């Protein structure tokens, strides 16, 4: 691959990345005060969201943002309910958890509908289709129930639907890296992003194990990995690095790419290569087992 001499970074996109990196720093400061965030990124949840996106015909942007939004909703909802009920009405706590689990499919669909509207997509999502999907999960909801759920999700997340996904950052990097990009690179990055979301927990468990040498880590050790796990720029950059490797780019190109992306992310080249190596290792282990 040759360096693309005519590429030009758009000022507003560069400023967006700066603001995102600043917000991540604030996020990490918040959670380093002794609170460890809840994560809903189980493979089962992500695969349900991906299948739902395919069935409803929404694009990849909405699909990935739905994972992010549902995760944020569940985290905020859990904290809200915990503060309200756990200490004063602890006998009701198990009941609340069961209700939360029962409504999980409805909440995911609410996230998908909200994001589809926010993105102003022309996809015609009919109520009868939503009702049929929910019936397959063993639940029957009226149109009023579904609309109320959308309102509830919107309220809990503070009316903010613009949480960046890993792929939004991947697209940014594809746009600004000083190399000629191809359709093959884009499609490979899509597949890798799917993989990262589905196997998110395994990826970071392996990174933690590689760093500490232990499968079970202490609270402080988990907090140390937050710097990588919750900064999506690092994961997105590692996706690009992995895609270039899979597409058999030259060693020189890979080195230049890692140097460029590490500067953008404010992370070491070793960080990017470690995530990429673990990602390839998981892909190989799953491929050999299938």
C-alpha cells in the first residue's frame, strides 16, 4: 500500500475525536473513585441485537449504537433501582432483578427504535413486526407498552442517544489514516467489529490474564485495565491494525500504521499490538474449534 498524499483531515471530525477522548478521561476519573461499572456485553445479548438489526433492516451504525445504548441504559437503570430500593426495600430486590430480566428484549427493541429515529433512517418498522418479535420471546405487549418503554429508556439515559460506538471510531480512522483504503478493508473491519462486540468479555479477560498471569483478578487490577477497555479509540485502532494484517499488508505499512494510530490514540504501539494479537488468537481458537 502507498501513502495517500491527497488525504485531508476535516477539522470538525478531528475536534470530535478530541472531545470524545476528553469525555473518556472524565469517565475513567468517575469510575476510579471506587465504583466498577456494570457491563451487559454478553455474547447472547449482542447476538440478539445483531439478529434484531438484520430482521428490522437497520444499518451497522444503528446496530452497534444499540449495543452501546442498551449497555448504558442497563447500567444507569441498575444504579437507579439499587439506590431507590436496595437499602430501604431489600426484600423486593430479587423481584426487581427478575422484572429487569423479563423486560430485557423490550428494552433492547426500545433502544433500536429510538436510535433508528435519531439517525433519521427511512426504514419502515411496523408495530406488528415488533409485536411478533416480542411474542417469539414469550411476551405480549401493546403499542402503549412499547411507546412507554421508549420513553423510559430515553429518560434513564438522560435523553442522550449519541454514544459513539467502536465502529464510529473505526470509520474515523479509515477516513484519516494516510494510506489508500479499499472496500475489502471496510468489510473486514465490519466483521472484526462484530467479533469484538460478541467476544468483548473474552477479549478483555484474556488481556487481563496476559497482563497479570491470573484468571481471577483483584478489584484494583480490573480498574487498571479500564484505561484500555473503556477507551474505544484503542480497540478501534486495534481493529484497523488487525484488518491490515489479515489483508496481508507489508511489514513496513503495518509499522507505519501502528505508529500513526498510536499517536492518534495517545497509546503505545505495544497496547495496539497486544489487543490485535489477542483478537487474532480468539479468532484462531474459535475457527479451529468449529
